[in-house]
C-alpha cells in the first residue's frame, strides 16, 4: 500500500517488494525475532484467537518492515515524494502499492519543487523518516511537547498499522524514534507520571495556569482555571478538594482514552521492539528520549573540529554562539540540516574549514558523514548567523545536490 499523511506537505513512503507474498527463505532469518509480535496477535483477548485475513496481512506488513530493515545494505535507502497537499486530488491510492520503497543502488528524494534530488547512503533515509514524522505530528497527533495519535475517519486499521510499520523500520534501520510521542503506558502508569505528561501535552499558557493552580497560587474557580478546564470538556464544578482529581481525569481522557483505538492497532506489533533494551522498561525508554532530544549543549558536544589558525578559531566560536541562540524548532532544523535527522542519532558532526569568498561563501552540509563545511572567512558573528538562518529558512537549500 501507499501511505500518505495529509497536511500542508505530504510525505509518501512506498515499497518495491510485495507485502503479501514472498518465499519462505525471504523471512526465515527473522522468524525468532518476530515470534512475540505474531503471538501477541493470537493471544490478545480482544482479538479472535484465529487471526482474520486482515490480521494476517498486518503481521506480514510488520514482518516485511523488519525484514527490509535487517536485510537492506547501507547503500540502499528510500524513495520519497514531498509535495504540496493542495495540488493533490482526492483519488484513492491502489491498495496493491507497497509501503517502503527500497532501491538497490542509490537513494532518491523528490524535493519541494518536484525534481529528483541526488543523494546516497543513510542520510536520505534519515531525512525521509524525520520528514514523515514531522507531517505525522502535524496531521495525525495532538499535543504540544508530548503528543498522542488522534483518530480520523480517513485513517482506519490499515493506515495505523502501516504507520507503526514505519516506526519499527525507522528504529531498526536508523535508530530513529519519534520522541514527541507521549511516554504514557497504561500498564506502568502512576498518577504523578500521568499529570507530568499532561503538563507537556497542554500549551505553555495552560501549563502555567495548571502549575499555579496545583501550587495554590490560583483558586480553582479562577477564570483562567475555568477556561483551562472548559478546553478539555470538564463537566464538574472545581473546588479545592477535587481539582487534582479533575486534572487526573482530564489527563486520563486525553492521554489514555482518546488514542485507545490507535494503541490497540499498534500494540500487537510494537512488541517487535521489546527485544531491544530501550523498550524493556519505561525508565530506560525515558533515558533514550533524553539522549535523543536535542539541546544546544548536546549539539555543540557533537562537533568534531581541528582549527589550525586564528580565523578558523573565530569562525568556530561564531558557530557555537549561533547554536546557543537556537531554541525549539530552530535547533531541530539545524540538526536536520547537518545530520538529516531532527533528533540525535549520530555520535559526531565533523567540521571542516574552507576558505570560501564572495557568493561562494556558505555552509555546506554532507549529512551522511555527517560533515559540515564551514567557511573560515566570516568577519563577524552576524555574517555567519545571517547566512545560516537564511539557509535554514529556504526550502530549496535543503535539496540533496551532492553525491
């Protein structure tokens, strides 16, 4: 099948391999690895003991994602189309179109202008995965810092299983995992964890009101508190005795109840990842989230450089100062520009200095290494900051034009 996420920009991910067919040898190496996932489909009390045809197709889709991720060489990658949603028709996509598009020789990426871009190696796969999940959180998730899937009438079980297939593929192939997804797990849930996740789920203004109310700085019948409660369809009259209970109930409603159908679709298949240490406990998963979440300090620590003169030292200081000035989406855009991923998946970013002048002076990123070519001819910080900001803001600057 062909998976499209709706929004201002749509990302398509396809496969040249048929999902519903294949010889026994195609997947024999992965049988033991996939056993927990397939067993979960059979043992889930909410699913018929004898899997239906759709359940079998789902298991094949997950097996295909795992098999592809384990067997594809590093030189292979994905073929993606990033297009303007407004130019697309409403015609349905053929169900026979496969999910993940793997090429034997080189990666391809069709950019915002529709032209084929150059690019080889893991960098294209990382870039496509990051773009896919960015569209996902915009069109199929709700929340601010922590997000949960949001059900839509045009996304049924087939689409949600396809999405979890990409999640599994991304982690197995590139160790990419969308860390904006909420960590709330029903089986290991405490009221404290639930409220902390709810704080990250609501907006900054709502979070400030939430904190002040919990700390006793605002009365439960304050206008700001009532507005917060009404935003999430509260049907109780708040007072000092029940306000914390109300917050817990609203958190459960938003983080547990609403995404339950999506979680039900994902649960049998996400078991595939539980053989990896980060997914064996909530605490270890939190550690993985913290490690992959970018910050200015972490990004600067990734830089690997050997300046040889005063000019290079000065430009390096300008680069560090620029990174420190970046926050939120600006920082993730810088990370994606230099590494292909909006989260930390590499151990270093090598910095090479070049003596570029005039119109040829500009930072150039090789995301597969990853390597940043930084001109050593910037006379001041503002010159570097202006050029880098213009590059990050220009969509055409993100095209793969170097092999």
